[in-house]
C-alpha cells in the first residue's frame, strides 16, 4: 500500500472513530451506571485503538517497524 493510500485509510479511520466517540460522549450523563461504565470502557478502547493506528502510521513513515 502506498503512502497516499495509507494516509487516506488513516484519515478515514480517524473520521469514523471520532464520530463514534462524539456520539458516545453525547450519551454520557455523568452517572456511574453499568451502561455508562461500559460505554466509557468502549470509548477508552476506541481512543487507544486510534492512537495505536496513528503511531503505526508514524512509524511506517519513519521507516520503522510498527510496535
């Protein structure tokens, strides 16, 4: 995959995951219900996944092996 394709994929993933995170954040009410805690966990995993994808892209651009 070329750099342009990889960047386009990364941008697409960022847009989708940020939209999902924004929608999930709008559902939070500040409580400690089981549902909200599960939602926060999902949001954390989504954010971590996004950070991992960005780090992997950066490593590829630097010519490093992704971790």
